[in-house]
C-alpha cells in the first residue's frame, strides 16, 4: 500500500494543532503543513475545499477531516486501515 498524501492546515495559535501533528508524528506519517494564519493562499485553499474557516483541517489523499483534533485524526487513520489501533500514548 502506498503511503497516503497528507496535508494539514493549521493555525499556529490553535490548541488543537499540536495534537494533529502528534497523531501523525506518532505513526511516522509524512505530511505537508500549511500555516493558514500566516499564509493567505493556504487559508483560501482550505476555505474553498472545506467551505469553512475552522482549522485544523487535514486532507488525506482526497478525503477531508474538517475542524479536527489529534484523536479524531488517529481514529480516522485506524478506521481506514492506514495505521494500527494501538498506541494512544
């Protein structure tokens, strides 16, 4: 199975952003970061794709997880068979 293409849209001041990064880092998944609080084009892309301005948002291949935290990202990855269900440290 090919590694998923992941892009995370974060706001540096958002308390949920570190959890999203941690969920992906714990699994060793590579991802691209778009800092939407300082990059207007990334913000506009996120809004255009999701229909809202709340972050974090995560695009995994062609699927969007909108306004999520790390636990939600991890649960999605497990549900879709991209990672195992253990390791919630």
